[in-house]
C-alpha cells in the first residue's frame, strides 16, 4: 500500500493496481501548485464531507478518470446529478470493494456544500486492504467513537488532522492515536492557511515523547506500508 500526500487533506492511495483519491482539494491550494490534477489516476474517490476544501476537484477528476465516488448518501446524490458514478455509504456500514473492505465511521465536524446546501453527516474511513489497515479520520474532533475502531480492526496507520482550530490539534491527535491503538500517525489538515499552521518540530517532539511516530510529508511525497 502506497500513500501519497497531496496537501491539506488530499491523499492518493494505491492498493495493488487500484488507485484511490481521498478528498481532492489540489487545484485551489497554492501550496500544491506543482501537482497537476490532470495527471492523477483514480479508480475511486473517497469523500469524507462536503466542504469545498475536500471536494473541489472531485468533479473534474471523476469525469476524466470515470472514478467511482464513495461517500455518504447526500454527497453521492449531489455527484450523481452531475453524471458521476457513485457508491453510497453511511455511518457504521462497510463494503467489500475490489481493493479491500471500507467502513464509513463517525467524525465530529460539519458538512455543507459551497452553496450552503446540506452535505450529510461527516465521516471517516477505515480501509482494510493488501494486508494493511488504515484509518482516515477526516475532519474531526477527538471523540470516544474512535475507541470502537480497534475492537474490529488492528490498524497499521492512523491518518489524523493536526492543524487545530477547525479539527483536532496535535495534543488531541496524540489521544486519538491512543483511542485507535495505533502509534504510527500520518498528520494532515495542517499549514494550508493561517488558522491551521503548526510548528512541525514541536508536533513531532510531542509525539516522540509519547513513544509515537508522527510523519509530516511534503506535498507529493509518499510512504509505503
């Protein structure tokens, strides 16, 4: 499993020969100007919630690649009206895709489309694929619901927001890693704009002091599990 960071909360995940994008907000992010969305591969696009900084490039990429959009019922209904193939999910449900099992889990946040219309309840994803299991938290506060995840899935990586203000910050992300029983964390949703800028060295040190590993990738860099 290869995981690429495209800035903000945008990820590329490659499982065997299947390409997955998560929350593509790239063309509107000046920090990701070196990433060309027209060159990205996608068989699936997973969307955690409807805010613009998570859906901006969904339509363009899905129409070019014929990717299947996977999200809650309201978000899927929105993109189906644009002629995009979708797979609806909702909280607590799971589906066995060709790349692995995906579970749609709780997140505490808000969710509305750029025009203000309702985007359903926000969520995150647990993916079990290629003998590696990951948790993509989406935009969320720290919540006891996270403690349910390790009761069903032993995680190899937790992808957690760490920018604070709109989501968890570093200190709560450390607690979240305890809740999900995973000490290997990829941080995201940080540095895109002023409200969520962080001190990288302080963040890494705080995780290290708790005997945890926080990875902060440069945009376009990747890790392999």
